[in-house]
């Protein structure tokens, strides 16, 4: 109780005198549904995210602080192909979390034949964050199994869309089905990660997606640093 009280006081002070913040973190989860993701892989990814959201360690991390987390989930593929699966919800209780997981699990796949427009996916995430509830921190969590091959590159999204104060973490699905994919990990590290404390999680194939997402969510929810200095790279 003492620790929770100290956390609450720290968060209240970080929110400023107006106390405008409704949540400690606005977290947008982005799933790759480009043509490189076949039906079986998509099922592993979709089921893996739904299961990861309600894993015991992730649930504990969601409710480790008195302030809630605002959650949104969207799919991305081609430059004009983004679809919200879970619109912004304040996760105040386990029931809220289970409801969000159920939405992820049952929503139909939005695309099957579009290329990989990662820059556009990031730009869409930045716009999605603009209508999130006011939170102390904002994070985009983008997963993918291929490099950008459509539209503008991530660095152009960072140059032309509002990313001030936004952390972008990555989850590489390292299937290595094609020789081109061997460069996916350095690509995400050099071109996608952004902001203070940004990190990369690696899933060794879609079968490993759930484990990697559990680990990633737990870290994102647990390691928010109040008052961190902005060290945006781009």
C-alpha cells in the first residue's frame, strides 16, 4: 500500500497542477497484416496478442499503478490499409482488459493482399495517438515480419508527422523465410525504434509471437519512467 501510494503521488505530480492526465500511458498496438502474413500466421499473431493481453504477468503490469492505461489496437499493411480493432479504451479493471482481448480475438482480418507500408503505419499511429485520452506517456508498439516496401519510409513519417514525446517500440517476427528478411532486425533497430528507452523484442517465428508479445507488454507497462528526458533520435 505504501508503494502504491508513492506511485500515485509521483503520477499526480507528473500530471502537473491541472491534474489533466487521465492515464499513465496511451499504448497503441500495431499488427502487420500484409501479404507476407499468411492465414495460419495471422491466426497465430491474432490469437497471440489476445492471449498476451490477459496473461497473468501482463494483467499485473496493467494494474500495478492506480492510474489506468489507455489501449488501442490497429492492423496495418499497405499505404492506405489501416484498420482499428480496439479504439481507445481506459483499462480500469480486469473486465476491461478481457473485453479488449475479446475484441482483438474476434475482429475479422482487414487485408490479405497489401504490401508493407511501415512508414504509413507509423504515421497512422501518430494520428491515432492525437485523439487518445490525455496520458503521461505515449507509445506505439509496432510488430512486423518484413521491411518497408510501399510508400514512404519510417524516417519520413518521423519527419512529417507529430512524434514529439512518442516512444516507438518494435516486435520483429523473425521468420527468415526469405534472404531479404535477414536484415529485418537491424532495419527495425536503425529505422523504427524511436524515443527514450525504445526497445526491440524478437519473436522467432509466428509460433513465438505470444511469448514475445507478453514480454514486450510487461516491459512497456512496467518500465514507464516519469519525467524522462526526451532523447528522440529523429
